[in-house]
C-alpha cells in the first residue's frame, strides 16, 4: 500500500470513528440544530437563503473531495494531513444530516426555524451530487478532455443551486399573516374572533435582538368588547424567543391596556388587550380581557400543528365575559 492509500484509509477511519461518537453521544442532533440556527441567523431565515445553505452543506464535501484529489500529489506531507483532516471534518458534518436506514427521514431530523427550506436545499444537493457522478462517468467513457469535464460538472452544480433557491420562495423560516390566520374569522369554543387588520413587518421594530419577522393582527370577539392586538414574532431559535419574553412578560403600565407574552417554539406571542372605547381597565375586568388572548394562542398553536394543544380553561385569572 503506497503512502496516498494509507492517508486515504486513515481519513476514512477517522470519519467512521467521529461519526460513531457523534451518534452515540447524541451530539449529532445538537450539531444539526446549531447548524440550522446559524444558517437562519446568517440568511434572515429567508427560504432561498436557507435552501442555498442546505444545498451547500450537502455539496461541499463532494467538491472538497474533487479538489483534494486534483491537488493531493502536489502538496507537502504536512499539507496532505491538513487536507485530509479538513475533508474528514466536512464528511462528519455531512453525515450528521444523513438519515439512518430505519430512522426518521430528513425532514423530521432537521428542526428549528427554516428547517424545511434547509432540508429542501439538501435534497437538491443530493440530486446535484448524483448528476455530477453521472457526468463524470460519461466523460470517462468518452475520454473527454479535462476542460470539458470541468465545464460539464459545473452545469449540474449551478443548476442544482439555482433550482434549490427558486423552489424555496414559499418556505421561509418565519410565519406571515396569511400562514397564521388565513381566514377573516377564528372560532374557538363558542366565540368568534374577527380579524380587523393584519400586517407583516420585517424584524420587530427594533424591540428585540435577533427577531426575524412580525405578523401583527387586531381581533375583536363576540364574548366582550375586548380588542386584541396579537403579534407573532419569529426568532431563529427558542432561546432567543425566551430572552425576548423576559423583556416583555406582563405589563400593566398603561391603565387602558394589558400586555401578555408567551413562547411557543421559536415564536414570541404578544397579546395587548384593551376595551373598544379605550377606557381604563378595572381589576374585575382583567380576567375576561385575557380570555380572547388565550383563545388566539390556542388557535395559533392549532394552526402550526403544535402537540401541546389545550383549550382555554376558566380560572381565577382567565374567564369569558359571558358564561
């Protein structure tokens, strides 16, 4: 076995050992989440940007391998070690996203804001790899020149990245108003909440760090004269949403309004309640002002398919105006 072959075997063994350690320790799941979160922060969780990140994640080890194979013989022994180690690390990173034979599929493995677009891009990356392999085999059969091989291999690379981005326009990592409440009315229990306005805004008006998008609604309810300003603020991850929640919580500084905030996954839900005539809120009215806010939170969780789904219950703090 020559020296190049020994280096190759060592790199393969390193990849297998590292991938096994990641899988056994559960670090692969944390790595996937961290990677998607970093991509979301870098791209603003836009669908095309997340798809490109997923496509690049899949394709980078293959491109790295092609370049390493072309330059390996010209490098010094130290440079070869560095090149092999870098390739091994990239391969391990890619293997963390590879579904098992009997495990969950790619869409279930990747979680967090922008995960659908990221997984979409990875699938296009796998397709690009298959197309590159087919091109290289065809070029080898027909003994094509090196320039022809490079040009032919670039075609599926460019096409795969382009289509991955174009097909991800409708897969952003944040929620828009039409995605949250597409209908003008929301029925919860025996009450009907009517949407009187809906606005989409990029970011959150500089209120919180790291926010991506705000879907803002105003609702009235048949239960009382309560008017609810309901905001769905998207963040790259759950931790940042909780950090923002710590800045809001429940505020009663304005005697005519009440503000409640909760967190569901990577979304901060902010409900601001008031009377339709903007009169001051008395202590006895607070619990039924909270009631439509609790109903909207339930409707939101229902809209996103959240598993912990419970209808609002009557309590000392929250109750309907009309029994």
